[in-house]
């Protein structure tokens, strides 16, 4: 507990001191584009939903409390959040980003490098020295993900942040925290400037909406980001704000169950000899670093089979595990990143970044763990990756 939270995080997630004029228990959906003004000169608190809407305000305030941020902005998707952040950049600015970034982030950065004169350095952020090597007075944005997806690489967010600020106080450090959600990790605690997440994942939890959130502590930075939200019209629609508020109520429960399932599955796979990547496994090369920053290991893991065709058969043979991109949903999902979420990355670049073509990603849901393991075991056996009695 700390000064910003009266209660433990699990309680803050479901508790709200918000007062509705009719004492509604669930925040009402203000499904309106415009608000009438009391006079031609007095705009009132709200005038137009692109600029602000009471349902969105409730969501943003609730998230700010959970994420211990001064301000949160709710936008149309995780990529929209990234786009709002990217509009802080000007031609000639340099960005340092990871080499195992989310596919869509990679695509947007490549677009900006091609069309907007922004210079992007992709480095292995697991090695802090590689980030430091690229720092220059032109560095405007350092973009981190930890753990990355699907290679589950960890970077030292506090140390990198400190070194970036020492080298260039004006540079912005932004962390994509989608993989762990505010329950698993809160990078604002380490002094980063911006934390953003795809709320399509854990925060909403049911794969029934798309949303993104941006959290900051610096008021001036918050205003600059809000300018873009208002100027481009990417603020989250009232109905989606309401759905997201509803999803967030069960965030802690869903996250903890999915994470405990993921731990069991990672141990099962590693125990059968598969090279398994999950920060909950002691074999993870950055196990200690991860646990120095995070409260949990998340619910996404990946493993190798040694053969692309065997991997394809495993993915297609599973019954309970839906073949789908994304994660953070109540249902468990299975995918081959090279063919699905990361297909937009050039095969040559994928090879350079050591992304194994046979890699299978598991995004664990909240089902019964024994059912999940049995379904996976059957698929592994059918695909010829495991002996019948293993
Ligand atoms: C899904 C995802 C995004 C993009 O979010 P959308 O809501 O799909 O636009 C960004 N970063 C990470 C790590 C993601 O998993």
C-alpha cells in the first residue's frame, strides 16, 4: 500500500467513490455526441464527446487511481495510444525501441521512419548497454516492453530510465505494459514518463472491445497528449468506456487465475523437455530482474518444438485452445507468432531478431488448469511432439 491507495490494489480496482446524481451503481453510458450549453458563451464541463464525455471521464479517473497516474487518457485501441505518443515526435527525432516489439508497433514505427523523417534504432533492450550506445541529444523517445512478446525478453526499466534521463532529461521513456497489466507491474513506479497499454487485452478481458490507455504523471505531458486525442478524435467511445469499466472490475481475479494457470502449464512443458519461455520459470535468463520489477509473471508464454510442421499440427490439434491472436482474455488461445501476430515483420528481420519460426505462443485464460494441460497434451501427442504416456 502507498499514499495514493487507501486500500490494496484488488480493492481499489472494484471500489469507486464516484457519486452519480441518481446513485446509479454502474456508471451510466452518456451516449451523446453533444451537450447543451447554458448560454452561448458558457461551454460547461462538456460540450462535444470528441473533447470529453462523462463516461470516459469516469473510466480515465478510475484507471488513473489504479495505475497511480496523475492522468489517464482512454483511446480507441492500443495502437491508437501508440499513435498519440508518436505524435510527440518531429522529423529528425530519434527513437530507441526494442527488437522484439509488438508487430503493430513495429509497423507504425517503420511507417514513421519511411514517411515522417523519424530515425528508429531497434536494439536488444535486454542489454542496457545497447540502449546507452544509441542515446544522443536527438533521442526523443525510448520505447520499452517488458516482458516482450513472444520471446518473453525482460529489460531493466529502472536502470534504462535513469540512464536516459542522465543523458538527456528531455527524452521521454514510454513503456508498453500490456503484457502484465497494472496488476502485474506498474512502470510509473520506476520514474518512466508514459505507460500505455492495449486495454483490448487484460484490462477488458473478454475480447469484446478494443481500447488503449495512456498514463502519465507530468501534467504538461498529459496536456500535450490530450491535445492529440482531441485534435484527431481517437478518444474512446462512451459505450466502449462503459464496457471497459465493467471488465476492469474483475481484472485482479482474472489476471491472478490466468497467471496461476500459466505457471502450471509452463512447468508442464518445461518438464517435458520443451524450451519454454516464461518469467515464472527459474530457468528464465532474467528471472531475478523480472521479479525485481514485477508482481507477477503474466499469462503469456511461448515454447519451441524444433519443427514448424509439428508446431502447426499442435496449434491446429488443440480443442480448448482457440487459434487466435491477442491475449488477456478469459479464454485460452494458441498461436504461431511468425504466421499470425508477427507476420507483418519481414522474414529476414524475424531471423535477425532470432524469432524462431516454430515458436508456439500460449495465452492462458481462466479455465480449469487440468483441462488445459490435458488438451495440450493430447495435441502434443497427436502431432508427434510427445510420447503417449508423457
Ligand atoms: C495488442 C497489443 C498492442 C496493440 O493494441 P490494440 O488494442 O490491438 O491496438 C500493443 N502492444 C502490445 C504489447 C499488444 O499486445
